[in-house]
């Protein structure tokens, strides 16, 4: 059963994401101080500096390792916050129904039609102390509504099923029914929403940092791009300063997108049927090839 869901997309996506997470966890413990200034500024990659140095002589590889940790922390925080808000407004409202569902749906639709990036810029420009938690909250506010609508639709379908009605007849409370009977069936959808929110957080934080509205006091991929722009890395030909953070953003986005596609194949019956059909055809081809090889021998 597990092999059916370990598609090429999921394996490649998990490998990319796991490698980046390991780099962000282990890297800061083995690299030098990312703020240490050397005598050689804008030095290209060498044995002493794997990814070269910045305009002020700071090691790009050391900065990249710390920036990876910072960006991943923001991504995880935003994913958790957005998933919680989606559960609150989607699942609770969908199960309760009546005026509470209408109120939550109205608020969700209002948030959904608001433009995400301009809203982040407006909120970020008014926030003075831009710490990780505040920036994560700003990003989460703009990324939960789509997931809430999906969870609400699924909850409306699940709440009328026989086992949920049986739990109501047995006298189970609403919170226990949601936690025991409904949420386990929503795990794939919640996982997909978490991954989507994390992708949005990484890209959103990079966009805010690039225009000078990012996290203060914490290195991220976006802050590396911001300082590379201010240091005229592109004009001076210092590709090693801005390419690594840009490549890490692209790699993580690709890995998370592949994981999201794999999850979508699990929760989408049509995609799941297509995947199982392709798997059976591949297994049949392998069996025929093995039989032909045995016959030739």
C-alpha cells in the first residue's frame, strides 16, 4: 500500500526538502561566523570560501546556512499558524453550521479576495519591530483562507456520514466528534494546506525582505537577496552572492510543490485512479520483460 503512494514526485520532493532541512539544521554548527568580516571582499568561490564572499568580506556559505535556518523557521511557523486558522474557520464553522458557519464563511471570503502581496506590504510597513513571530503572523494572515474553504467543504460532507451521526446519537460532544471522527479524515487535506502555506511563506518573506520589510536581526534567503541588491552584486558580477539564496528558494519551492502534487494524488480520486493505473501498467511491463528474459535464457 505504501509503495503505491511513493511516487517519483514524492521521493524527489522529500529528498530535496530533507536535504535542505539537514543543511539548515547542521550547517550553522559547522560554519564560521556569518557576520565575520575578512580582508577579501567580493571574492569568487575558492577553497577558503566555497561560495565566495560579500562586498564586506563576509562568507556567503556561512550566511546561506544561517539564512536557510531562518527561512525554514518562518515557513514552519506560517504553515502551523495558517493551518490552525484554516481549521478554526473551516472545520469548526462547517461542523457547527447555522449562523456561525455563515459568519465564518463571510469572513473567509473577504480575506480570500484581498490581494495577498499588497496586504503583506501594507501590514509590514506599519509593523515597527519586525521579529520572526510578527512577520510569520503577517504571512499567515494572508495564506489561510483558501485552505479554510477546502476544509469547510470536506467537513460539510463528512458531518453527515453514518459514523458521525452514530457518535452524535451516542452522546459524544462536538469537540470530541471533530477531533476523533472528522480531523483524521482531513489529514491529507491539512497536509496539503500546510505545504502550500509554507511555500507561500518562503516566497512572501523573500519578497518582503527584498524590499526592506523583512525580519530584523535574523538572516533569511530574502535578506541575503536584499543585501546583494544593495551591494550591487549583479552590477559587479558577484553572481555567487545572489545565486545561492535564489537557488535555495527555487529548490525548496520545487520540492514542496512535488510533495503537494503527491498528496493531491492521494486525496483526489481521479488522480489516484490514474496513478494506480500507471503503476499497474508499469508492473505489467516489468513482469513481461522478466518473462521474456527467462524465455530467452
